[in-house]
C-alpha cells in the first residue's frame, strides 16, 4: 500500500523525465487551487457523515422489521416485507433518490434534498441488510427459544432478551461494511443539487474554476481517508466481539 501511495505521488508530481528519445510527463496539479478550496470541500464532511448516520439508523430499523416480517407466519406481513425487499433491490438507488426528491412533490409530499437522500439510502440499505438480520435471527437455536418459554418468558421477552442480542451480534460486522459503503453512496445525494456534502462541493468549485481534476481528487482523498478511519474502528469492534467466542 505504501508503494502504491508513493507511485500516485510521483504520477501527480508534474515532473518531466527524458531518457534519450523517450519523454515522460507526469500530471501537473494546480496546487494553488487545491490550497484555496481545500477548506470549502472539507466542510462537506459533516453533511456526508450526517446523511450516513441518519441513513444507517433508518436502515437498521427497516432491516429488523423486514427480517421479522419475512420470518412471520402471518401471510399479509410476510407479503408486505417480501414486496418491499423485492421492489427496493430491483431498482437503482439513484432512481430512488430522485423518486423521493422529484416524484413525491406531484403527490403533495415535498422533501428536502437531505431528507430525500436519507429516506432513499435507508430504504435501499434496509432491504439488503434485512437478509443479514434474517440470517442472524434464524441462527438462534430452537432450543434457546424453548428454554426461554420454559422459564416463563413471553414471546416478546424471548425476542428482546434472548434472540435479538444474539442476532445483533451476528449482524454488527456486516453492518459496519454497509455503513462504510453508505458513506460513499451518500455522494449520489449531491445529484439533487441541494445537499452540500463532499461531492457537491467538489463538483461546484471544479466546474466553476475549470479544475475538475484537482477538485475530484480532493473529494476522493477525503472519501478514502474516511473509509480508512471507519475500517480501522470496524476492525477494532470485530476484534472485541470475537473475544466473546473464545
């Protein structure tokens, strides 16, 4: 990884190398533009994280409800949960964002760009995460359910005290991966033009000053660093959870 990083630095160093008849020019970046607009683009980090945190919270709630619905023996609940998962997984996230932002106003429902993005991301990731939750709920042995009933627990108490804690422990590592993916997919919300997160700010100054290369490279670096930080904490969390299995 370190070698790749130094290669990237060299490729964007603006050097001219000539060996005999062979001439090689590396990419020259506008450092003045980068320094001037670094703070402006960085200010979008807060909005990016806000969208991601709200969306993952919404997605977790939907995923749990959908997983319970798809495990339900009550046909209407099973049908609604299955329809939700099938519809959301069968349509693009980009379309879903614009549906909430542009289509719903025709029905008299007007959402802000941020709220439309949170709704779309939450619904989209909730549909995919429901499979993780369903697997986690199904992984709890039947014997544990029967033991809880033998102790006099109601079905609700059994779910809260026995099944859900074990299912969540199973689902937390994949949820970490989903959150990391969501921070990157939050860039799609910039397409509404009203959410001033990282991608929106980068494209705004890049187009205005004809420095799209530098602006997008800065945005990419912010997303990359953010991903590295989140991956680090995810690894710590997984290591802590794995200690309980020993």
